[in-house]
C-alpha cells in the first residue's frame, strides 16, 4: 500500500467484499462530516442512519436471536445497515447488473417508474462498478506486487524489492501470503479515488436505489428516504407487551424477520405510516414506522390465484408446519394492537 508517511502494515488477509464494506462506511461517514467533497444526493441524516449501530440488548433471549442472524442479503437487515448495503453492492458488481434483494408479492403492485430506473441502475453498476474494482488488484505474493506497483510508490525510502518483502514479512508470514495472496489498494491521492467511484454510484442510485438494495419495495404511499427499523427494536417491541410464556411466539416472529422477502414503509389508513414485512407465501407483520409499537393486525389478506378472491390467514399460519402438535395445542399467542386478539395455534 502506498503512503505519504512511509511503510505501513498490510494487515491480515482482506477479501474484496470487506474492502467494499469499509469503503462504504468511509464514504458515508465523510458525507456526514461534510468532508467527502462530493454530493451523494443523500441527506446527512440518511447517511447517519445507514451508519447507526444497534443498541444494547438487555434480554438474553433477544441477544441469542440476534447472534443467529446470517450475513446474507435476506430478511430484515441487521444494523448497521451500511454492511447490508455493501454486500448488496458487491453482489451487483459480481453479477454486472443491478440486483434487487426483494421479491414481488402477488396482488401488491409496485411503483411502475422503478422499471425505467432499474435500467439506469444496470448501466450505473456496469460503469462505476467496474471502475471501482480497478482500484483493487490481487497478486500471488508481495514480490509480484512490488514489481508491478513500483517500489518507490509502495514503500518510499526502501531501496530494493528484497528489502521491501522483508518489511512486509514483519507483519505477514510467508504461509499466510501463499494461502491468501496480496491485495493492493491505492490510498494515495489521485483524480480517481475509490470513494469517488462509490460516491458516483450512490448518487446515481439515490434513495430508491439504495433502499431497494436494502430490501425495501416501493408502492403507492411508500416513503422513499425511510430506513427499516433495527431488528432489536422490532423484537423488543414485541417483548414489552408479552411475557416469557410467549417464547415460542418470539421465535416465530424472529423467523418472520429472517425469512421476509418483502419490506415496505408506507402509509396505511387510518394509522399513519407503518413498517410491513411479508414472506414468500404472502403472510407477514406490521409495526409502527420506527418499529417501537407492536403488531397492528394479526391477519393478512392474500389473493387466491384464479378467481382473485380474498382470504384471511392467521399471522403465524405460515410456520405451523415447524411446530409439533403439542406446541400447536399449548401455545397461546397474545397479539395486541388495534384490537386484542388471542390466537390459539
């Protein structure tokens, strides 16, 4: 790595997705601080929301559920949201086109204007994504890296390549080098820095593109610059009203959060705005916009293919197959919101 102050440690092996994750964090943090030197077309408040860490979990059951969440692009994202955004961007770059992380739910039309925008986002990913990747190069060894990148740029003051290899050997064993290779990432000032390319990418995506990468959909009444609440808040709001006897219900709610493929923050009369999630089969749950209030309804309407009629299904019907008959007969789920409903599974 090049540095104006002299040699520095190359650190442990770095995967390309990890590089992008840190780059996303740096770009957003610089935008919040006003030092980026470019307009992301995203407010400082929005960028700060993407960087926000999750709060402490006092309930050990919630901490356990949080620890089981995977790092893929499915379900309600875990805070900080920039990590999910970074993985989604990396996924798009690998594929060479814009890939949304949500799915279509039958009977719920999405904003038609997004179709045209997704074409623009495809071109944006192909253009800025490839430029972003050009800033990161991989070599099989430090020797090869120093030969290709120029010793004077990478390790100013070191006279020979052999001496340069020894500098890195103080931090990085030969065994690690052979196993993982070496990533060269430019950190010197130039006209085209990685954060410039990423900034152009985020600016082109805007609120709608970024939220799509986070898994949010856009329908009539959606809030374009809204962010999904923290999973811990959603789970905690459930625990506020419900006692320990509903441990089974808590696990079911967590499955909804994990398996959701459709998220939306939108207006719903007469309750102002809500955060809504659904799974493949059309079932789901609703919270207040910030996730602080418990469910507002215990059933969802689902269109039936063919006749287009509507049927109501219990909130936890989707996961009945995962419960034993004993659990089905004994589990009493309390759902409070507009009305108080006790659902016996």
